[in-house]
């Protein structure tokens, strides 16, 4: 029997020897939370925020819906690891093994060509960061969250945890108590960042949960495209990734947030992502979930201002032993707000995908419009796909469109391609890539190529 | 070049093709005719290797090699090409992608691109269709032309056209037939057709008539004309 993504594991499934300057004990208690805050020399309000969040985390039950989370053992995880003592500003200053890791993912290579700035996260601390001069000139702030808190405490305090408070859900509470790293992005009024801002994430310690925290603020009329991509080494024990991302899109501003999630197949990826869109603001989530054991993620947009627009384009792939429970949430609070959700999911080799979406139109949000389209592609009899679309409409005079399709990758289409001389796995790859093409088109080129290649690898690793 | 001996094909439990014996020769054009449900498409699928149309009994040899257990992609690599009766639309897959993967390293992508464009012009294919999802929103005639385009680029030894003339207007049919005529050198064509229309433009060397899954008559080009005039029943009785 072959492993479902053998080639991919071979290429990326490595782990470098680890040198840590500090590692917390296993498990979580108040002491660990305090220690994290102390190590980071945080202001008192943040220590208190963490402790309060920890209290909420303890009390909150696990979600009784969605994917199976019963195997998560909070006591067997490390909650804080500090890989090197201080942050470095240039590539040369990075420790050799970290540099090797990034060389293998290809960060510096990519940077030369495309990147406006890289904030690369090695475990819980951002160790490498280079900010383009132009960004500085424009007054754009782009750093890791820890630095953001140190250097811009007023901005952080104003926004942090206001859109996703700790009591939102158990994992938001856990993140709030233990967060480390992530990105802080601030775009001043009227500034349009031409190049996408990118951050590479990587988990490199066994049983280590990564709780990054990202805060993006786009002031009036600003524009930014933030890209988050992950690859992770393979481990035998389960790992947890639980991030919180809060985005504030002010009047007439536009933010696009692209994720290519490809955690190894032992990672629980439980992420809360939410954006607030003010008057005529546009928020777009492009969310691709290929890896992880379990993902629960529903990027949402709270459409607060009149004329605001929210969009979620998502791709989910579930292979053997994977469950992708992904979707979107659109809350219309103001008149003439519009939202669009396009979801494409693929399940194969016993994998399971679920689309879970909530669209809510509040009283007063008249003349709002909603478009939801979710398509599922099931590759074999063992695999499964479910759709859970919830709509709560509390206002008349709105336009709602909902389309859903479930398609089995038919023998006829495969025969059409194989009879032209294409192998079955290549034919599957072609059809699956064709199926997700409308969403892939929205992703920057270097990512879309990687995504197409990943899909092909997933298809070629199949049994039979 | 293609020899069928005692071939019988069952779909489910039903025997569709019964005891079919015939040898197709290299460089010739064959018309396979017959009423609806007579087993014409089944013959095409069985030769191309459709998994649901496996040979129940009999042998299928291409240039002397038994291919009855070969996968469709293996048969394609050996030079068999099937042009579909109803080419399926493949969203997000272009004809260029299909050809690039089918040819693998055999052809440089740029060279292939030029060749696709030139051939498309000769077949009078709307250039937009080349970069669009294959067969998506294409008319019957355009779909068949796209099949023809694939046949031209993949350069097979044996081309089977399943109902090339259904859903195709006269202009498209003419273009297809002319193209076929200009590219037939050394190739074997099996033209499956319900009507005689295409045979006005391309002369078959032999006409095979299928009725109820059996090969009932083999004749020259005249046989097709006779069928057109009198109908199957009268010709066979």
C-alpha cells in the first residue's frame, strides 16, 4: 500500500535538528501562561488578557459539531518554544539549520522575485524578517505580532481581540492565552501596497502547538494582499495549529487574504478568521486547504458598513484520513452589502469534506445580496462530502442565490481522457485541477502552480 | 492491422456485439453502418478499451499483438484514437492541456502550441475554443472538429470516428471530411455512421453493415448508396 502523498512527503517531509534556547513544560496551566507573557516582556494588560482567556478556555466545552476532535490531548503539548535568542534582520544572520529549512521550502528564491517582505515564522518566534524599503517609506507596518505589541502598543490594544474575543470559541480562547508570533500589518490611509505581503509558517517540533496571531488593519482607502502559505514536516504524534486572524477593513479599503494550507496529515488545524468591513470596503478570503488531518475553518466577514462587500473563495482537498470541515460566514449588518461564497471541495481515498456556511442578513440590511455556490467532487466510493448551508434572513427586499452541486468523477470523463493516451492518475489530476480552476485563477501565479502540482501529486499517489 | 476474431461484448448481462469477425487493413477507409442500437458504438468502445465494454470472448489484435487486456491509454499509445460521438465537456481543461499531457515529452510545448493553432485554423475552429474549457459551450460541429484536431496532433495509426456526422452542419461536415481526406495517408479510418451523409465527401473502401449486434454484410462504397436509397430493411432482406 502506498501513502497517499508519498512524493510530497518525500520532498517536504523533513525535520531539521532542533536547537532551542527555551521550551516550556508539557501541558497548560496559569503558570505556563504567565511565563509566556513574562518571557516576552509583555505589558500587564496582555498578561491579564491571556490569563482571562485561559480561564475561558478551561470552562468552554469542545465544539459538539464539525469534525472529530476527541483525539486532541491538550496535556501532551508544548505551548511555548523559543528557537533562537533574538530576531535577526538579514538572511545571513540566520542559524544554518533554519536557513536550510527555508532553502528547502524556497523562501529566499521566492523573495528575490516577488516578495515585498518576508516574515518567516520558525516555530513560535519570528526569526527572520526583512521589510522592503518601499513599505517603510509608505508608512506600512509589517512585523511579527510580538514586535507589533512592543513597538505599537496603542494600535494593538485598540484592535486586538475586539473582533474575535476569547469567549468566541474554545480555540480562540486557547490562542488568546498562548499566542506567539503571527503577523502585524498596518496600512495607513490611502496607501496601496502593490506587492503581496507574504509569511511562511512552519512547525518543526513534535507535539508542539502553534498559536499564531495575526492582526491586519487597513485604514480608509488602503489596499493590501496578504499571503499565508504553510508546509510542515511529518510527525507521528498529533499536532495542533490554532490561529486567530483579525482583519479590520476601514471605509473604502480593500484587503485580500490568501491561504495555501498544507500542513502534514497529523495536524489539527483549527483556525478562527474574521474580518470587519466598513462602508464600501471589500474583504476577500482565498482559502485553500490541502493538508492537515482535520481542518475546521470558516473565514468570515462582518459587513458593518453600507455597501461593504465580502467574498470567500475556497478549495478543500481531503485524502486518506483527512477531514476538511471548511466554509464561510457572511453577516450582513448594513444596507446594500453583498457577499459571495464559492467553495470547491474534493474528496478521495476515504477523505471527507464538509462545506459549512452561514449567511445571516440582519434586520435593516435591505437591498443586500448573497451568492453562494458550493461544488463537491467525489473521486471514489469510499470518500464523502456533506453540505451544511445555513441561511438566516431577517430582512425583506434582499437577493439570495444558492447553488450546490455534487459530482462523482465519472468513468466516462476518465475514459475520454485515457482513450487519448493519458494515464488514469494524470486524467484525475487534469479533471480535479480543472474543477478548482475558477478559484485557482484568483491565486498569485507561484502559488497556483504549486497548488496544481500538489493536486497532481495527490492523484498520482493513489492506489490502483 | 486490426483483427477481430469471434469478438463478443456484453454490457452488464446483455450481449451487444455478437461473434464479430473482421480484419481492418492498413491505409483503408471503412464505413460501419447500421440502425440505432445495432452495436456500432459498442464496437468503437471495445476497440478503444472502455472498461465497461470488455471483450467477453474473442481476440483483438493490433498489428499482430493481442490488446484485449490493455488499458485505454496503452491502446492510445499504440496508435488507436477514438473520436467520440458526444465529446464530454471538461470544465477547466483545455484541448492544449489534454494534448500536452497525452504527448508527454514527445513534443516541445511551444512547438505543440504552434501546431495546435495551425491545425485549428485549417479546421476553421474558433480560436477562442482552444483556450476555453474543452467542449464547454461548443456546438455539435465544433466538438467534432475539436476531436479531429486531437486526432491530427496525436497522429494515430487507426482513427475511429463514432457518429462523426450527427449534430454537425453541412459546412462543418465538409471541413471535417476534407481534412480527413487530406490526412489519410497510411492511416486506417473506421467511420461509424448512421446516415450516408459523410460518405458523400469521403469514399469508403469498404462498408460494413451491423444489425442487432451482428456483422451482416460487407460491401463496397455502392452498398452505402443502396442503403441510403432503400433503407436497411430492404437492403438486408
